C-alpha cells in the first residue's frame, strides 16, 4: 500500500481529464445538432428504465446509473426520428476465496428510438455466437427468418408460445429490417436489440466514444477527429434506424 498510495492521485486526475474530454466532445456535437446533453450520473433514471426494460437494465449489484445522455430528433432521409442515447454503468460485486470483495465496473451504450406506432409483440434480439448457437440447438422457441445471414447474426427471445408470437415477430422483422440490422452489426459491431411498445432499444458493450485523439496533457484543445468519430457513429446508428422504422409493420 505504501508503494501504491503515491500513484492514486495522478491516476484519479488522468481519469477525470479523460472524462472531461469525452464530455466536451459530446457537448459540441449536441450543440451542433441542437440536441440536449447531460454528462451527469443519474441513478433515478436507471430506476425508471429498469422498470420498463428490465432485460437490459437489471444488471449489477451496485452503482447503477445512466450518464452521457443525449435527447433529440434525428433528421433522416425519409423522416425525423426522436431518439435517446446514454451510457449505462453498473458494478458487479464478487467475493474471493478469502472473502474479500472484488468490484468490476461495466459500461453499455444505449440508443433508443421512438416508433410511430405501438408494436403488438415484445421481443429482443441477442448477438448469435458459438455459445448461443449451442443453447439454441435445444430451444424449441427459436425463430428463423428467410435470411440465413440474419439467422447467423441474431437469436430471437420472447415470452409466450411460439405459435402465438412467431407471425407477429416475423412481420416486424421484414426483409428490409433484417438487412438494416445486419448492416448495422457489420459497421458498429455486435449489439442487442429490444422491441417494446412504441420503442426500439439498442445496446452495445463499452462507451459510445471508445478511443480518443484529444490529449489535454499535450494540448488544451479538442481534436476534430474525436468529434468526427462520434458524429459518424451516431449518424450510422440513427440513419439505419430511421430507414428501418417505416418498414416496421
């Protein structure tokens, strides 16, 4: 501990500076698009989200909150789409052999899009991987579409009997929607997706802005590449979802 303690203040300072860098980049983008932005940690908002979308937000043992939140309207080529984006933080507590607590903190990026209609069936999509395929082999509720590429990319989960839900789910997952979701996975990486009522929620692991070019330790100025990277990522997500919404039946 005597060796570690002198390094704690500099580590805390570096962490604070990196968070400040992210906040400033996001504030610039929000101002550019006339969106609202809040960098603060909000535990109460997590409480409201976990009530409505427990599949995504019932995670962790402590310190659950939502932060780095955007609210606004995205102007797509076909229509304007209201959206919300935030970072969900939570901590998992485990105990070692000697009873000591170990804390691991995780971050999930959330993007929620409001639909222009209420869906009849709730369901979610999870990234299809080797472990997921193994469990799905024994599932009698797996729903396959006509797209082999989509079936390899996502697994479908829902409550109720397959005979009652399959038709409605396949109607929502039209060929056009399947194509857009596969495109989004290729461009932005694996994600989970939740369809509920009049909203669609996307969830990625990690922060919205993973790597940064801005270095306040070298120069107190924002690197335009960070702004461009975040703008590109949000635009890619929102453009595809805005094109996807009209196809939801």
